[in-house]
C-alpha cells in the first residue's frame, strides 16, 4: 500500500466551493485504478488548509490525474517532492 499525503492550501474565496465539490471529486478519485480509500481533513490551525490522505495499491497514475483536478481549486503543494 502507498499512502499519499497532500497539504492543500485552498484560496479563501474558493473554500466553501471546494468543500462542497470535493464530494464529487472523492467519487472521481475512487474510480482511479489502484485506489483503496481517502480522507479529507480540514486543518484547525491554518485557515483554508486541508490534508488529503489517499491510499493506493500503486503510484503510476496518482499525480497526473489528481493534480490536474485539484489545481482547478487554486491549490498549491499538490506535486510530488
């Protein structure tokens, strides 16, 4: 199992839209080959910051698919290090 952690800094004006639309995004993520499960947590210490944890069986398609989708919300810090 591979655990990917993304710290998502959402633009303040998009935070409510992000939370609402992430339900659909979660359905999309779960359809990607190799997906096991995910959780999205809102940071209590930093406004408009979220932590996305996604468990995968492999890492081949994770960032190419997921980064494009999340960048539409003005997120930074989604690229692998």
